């Protein structure tokens, strides 16, 4: 039996939140504002669930949190998932979404254990703005080191997800475009979930507005060559939203 949605499409992607804890306190985030609410299961239980889902057609497993790298034992967990086989006999495609704070030291061990890709949440390419959003001092350099370590380890493509917030980082679009080119990473401007918007106020800027800024910058040759691409339709399978 395969997992299918109501339109008959195969469900192949699974996201597993292995902790609700985080070492950042992002202004727009439930975890950042309330701390960990949900308890953690032992890794053996997560592995059992992943094994069952892989047996039902899951091919890609993304580990998330909170901040998943806070969870001791994650390297062994990745190694265990990498030993599973999909219905077509392949190793599952394992990815992680992280704030990157601990990634500098963990990128290579995770890669060696079987991790293939990393997505790093990063809301500013400016240390002061970054600290205002995360409410943690001196995090920016750690995240930058984490991104570079992910590149060195070959966790490609390294993707950077950014939530644009009015009054915080709305003027970072062109800087992110430049950062994307200089660091060789894929930057995506994402929206927060409706629920988080309702609960925690500060309004995020839609990806279309970010795209307009990039288009404008390209026209003004602030950063060239830039080429805006169409946004994904909302409601698609994009993982690009924050709690
Ligand atoms: S948005 Fe991500 S990095 Fe920020 S507090 Fe929430 S879980 Fe942590």
C-alpha cells in the first residue's frame, strides 16, 4: 500500500520534528515566544515511525524542530534512517532544516552519516538585524560558519530561507541576492503560517513583494545579473513556511 492524497497523488515527503526546543527566540515564532511546548519522543520511536512511512512510499525525510541540531543523537538517527530502503530500493533522501547555529561542527558528521541536503533559516545578512529578529546576540557569525561548513561538506544545494518582516529586515532583499551569489546558496523568501501571523503580530512581506524588489534592483543594476523567477503558487508542496 502507498500513501496517496485525495487527488490520488503519491505522498513521498515526510517532515519529522524531533524537538520543539530552540536556541533562538525569533520574534514571529511560537517556539521563540513560548519555548518548547511539545515533548520529545525517544529516537527509537521516531525511527519506527519513519520506517513505517518509508514502507508506505516515503522517499524524502526532512528533520526539523524547533532546532533539530540541539537534539543529542541526531547523527546516529540520520545514520539509522540512511540504512532504510524506499519501495524502489533506494536510500531515503535525508535533509535537515536548521537555524545553522550549531552546523559548523556538525555538517561533516551529518554528511558522513547520510544527510544529503541542508536548509538554513536566516532572516538577515546583517549581524545587528539578525540579532534583533532572533533575540540572540552574536548568532550571525555562527550561522554564516554553518552555511559555509554545509557547502564544504557537500550538503547541496544549500538553501537559505528568509522571512521578510516589516520593520526588521524588509530592506535586505538585494543584500540577500548578493549573498546568494557570493556564497553559492539558494535564497528563498518565505511566508509565515497564517496561525503564527495571528498569534504573534509583526507582519511578514509576501514573496511576490520580495520578487518585485529583486526585479527593481536588477533594473537598476544594483546587483547583476539577477533574474526573478515565478513564485510557487500558495498551497503547493513547498516546505517554505515558518511556524
Ligand atoms: S523560527 Fe526557527 S530558529 Fe527561530 S525561534 Fe522558531 S524554531 Fe527557532
